[in-house]
C-alpha cells in the first residue's frame, strides 16, 4: 500500500509541472512586445535613412520593429488598411488622404524634391517645369502634389525606372528628392548624362505615421523624438546615416 501511494504521488506531480510550464509560457507570450511592421518605400535612399532613425527611436521604447519594403502606392494601401502598422515617413498631406494613418511630430527627416535632367535650365519652383515632359514615382505624395494639373506627367513604379526613362529620352525631367536621385543615377552609371538642377523645388519635412490602432503609442514616440530634436541628436543621427550610406555607394558627382 505504501508503494502504491508513493507511485500515485509521483504520478500527480507530472501534470502539475506541465501546468506550471504552460502558465509561464502563456505569461511570457502575453507580456512580450509584438513586433511593429512599418512600410518603407523600396529602393528609395531617404526611406532607408528614415528607417534607421526609427530603429533608434523604437529601441528607446524597447519595441522591436521590422521594415517592409514595398512600392510607394502599395505601401500606403497596406498601412492605411492596418495590414502593416504604419509608414516609415511621408509628407504631411498623407493625413488628409489616408485618415487611418496618424502623424507623429516632430518630423524625423526632410527631403528636397529636385529636378533631374539632361537639359540645363533655371529652376524656379514647380511652375518652371510644367512645359516639359515630366516623370515621377507613383505614390510619392510630394511629386504627385507638385505636378497636379500639369499636362504631360508619366508615373513609374520605382526611382530606378524613373532615371531609366529619363536616360532614354522618354521624359525631359524626373522629379526625386535630391539625395535619393543622386544615389540612383550613380548606381546606374548615369551620372555623366543626368544631373540634378539647383535650387531644389522645395524643402519638405517628412513625418512618421502609425495606423490608428496604435493611437495610444503616439505620446511615447513623440516624447522620444522631441528629446532627440532638442538635444540635436536627431539632426546628427540623420547626418551620420546619410554619410554612411553614401560611403557604401561610392562618391557622387553633383552639378
């Protein structure tokens, strides 16, 4: 009888231990921070810069993030529908066009939409290019807004495509932020024939956006960004990331 009781006692310990393991696992999964997935426009260097900045910001909050590279228009569809958690960064008009995407202040980056061309002419804002055949990247809000109402505008899927159609004389000018455009022409070996014209068409601050399901997260992210802005860390970080990116892609000739 004693042996039987001993065996019975041993048997009752096994399920208790498994229950403990399951409870620990459930608790761990319950409190683990889920990975946030942000859309990043593919093959756009300034989006790489913004993504690297976000990695630093969210690491301060102990929140893991993943950057998902997509074409510009598809990225907006995925993020605005909540399939992704937001956008690395976009221009301010996105909040009107896609109300499910909520803007976070301050701006994390800036772009300078510029004219790329084989031709040489004086650039005086968007009106100065309306007589030309224009190319833009579809889904890039700054370019779409700046060329709205112009007669001859070709929208392509990627920045590299834009520079190719410009090189092949299908358009007269291509619109891109200066940093990303310079990288593209250099990588494709087009920098002898395609130049960036100055001054830029404008300078735009660009903002990080999250889907409305993460509304409660906004004050925490804004607090980190404001601290980085006030200390000067945000500007310094951007400069370091840009310099590192350019160093990895060789020297760029600018005219």
